[in-house]
C-alpha cells in the first residue's frame, strides 16, 4: 500500500476551513489555534501539490481545486469515521465474531447453555462452532483458526487452560446383555464380549484404558468414532461401552441400559485458548465461562464442579 503524504489532522483542518471559509472559526471547531490550522492546511497543500485556498481579507475562499478536493476529503473522513464506529462496536460487543471449538460431549452438554447465555448478552456477535476431537481442537486453537475450545481431553501445555467441570465416564451395557446381571466384575469377565470404542484419536480411550487396566488391550473392540454412534450401538445390544453419564442418564433411568460395577472416572472439562490476549468477543466468552457462570444444566461451584 502506498504511504500517504499527508495526515488525518491535515485532512480534518482543510475540511474544517473549507466548511467555515474562515480560519478562526475552523480553529474553534477543532479546538486548535489559528496558527496550528493554518500550518496544517499549508502542509496539506504542499503534500497534494495544489493551491486549495485564497485569502479574501479575514475570510478564505476555496480555489476550483479546493472545491473539487473538499468533497473527496469529506468522503475520506467519513470512511475513517466508519472504521472508528466499527471498532467501537466491536469493542462494546455490538458486532464481531467468535470461533469456538468443542469435543462431542462438550458440544452436546456443556457448550449450548453457555452459547445461549453469550448470545443473549451479545446478540450482535456472529458465532461459528467446530466439533472435533480434543487433539484436533488443541491444534486449531494453537494455529489460531479457533479462538477457544471446550475439550474433555488434555490441553496442549502451550495453551492457556481452565478446568470448568468434571464429566463422569461410566461403563454401560444393554439390560439384556450378559454382563448386565453381574454384581461384581473382574478382568476375565470381559473376555468374549465386544467393547464399543471411539478410536485411538479420541481422548476418551485413554480414560477407558485406565478403567479397564491390562484387559483393555486384550478384548475385542469395534471403533465407531462419535460417542453418539457408540451409544446407539450399546442401546442396540452390540456390546459394552464407556459413555458420559450425561449422555446415558435417561437410558439408565428408564432401565434400558445398565451401569457396570466398575469405578467410574471423572475427566476434566477444560476451556482452552492461546496465551495472548484475544479480541473483545473472545475475552467476553472466556470471562463468561471462567467466571463460574452457566455450565451444563446449571452453574458451577467455586471448586469447578457442577452444582447438583
């Protein structure tokens, strides 16, 4: 871009003189001295290489070039005002955009109430949501293609992270599955039964490996990807799986699914972002979530766990 030979102050001084056709009045409107306005206009004339004003006693008159250029200068100043207005609107969250990521569990149970509250407060902000694995969301936040993300996996150590809640991961089966009738379960009991998993790229598998121990590597498994596909397969009686308590709450209540007697694992729900300060919309969203406000079905307590 070509560098301008004049400044905005010179432009404003010339337009003020052109509108008032009087140096002192122009100076008063700009809260400047007459000498300062005169100097600014002379610098502007020198920069554009044109005589724009002629003196007529105490008054000044626009030359033909001055009249022609005055309209263009007014339009230019209006363009600057539009930029300033847009920046102010974004600063006060009347306009702007927010790019948020969420892993599937977070997208289903933790993000929606927060987005609803954010939109209620800032209806002028355009939202975009990306649902992906925690690892991929870490990568996109690091690159800057996402402003922030809610994940249940481990945050990248180079990102800023704040734990907001704990999600309970349970082992469940269909009520007619042979495992459903066992009051206690050992590793040997899983032999011969199909484990319905997500796949190695999903953070939940690390937690399932902790729950099952060495048998995790030995049992037959079927990777289905998205946790909702896993849930559908469990409901169909295909095998057993580890799912968020929130995802199967109604199935457990109705008796369609049974919880296996294995100690559940609490996995953290974390909000991640880059360590540098973001734009106004990102900062407002971060403050909403980390200010112990709306998370999941209610507010979270001071210890970061959902209130019951």
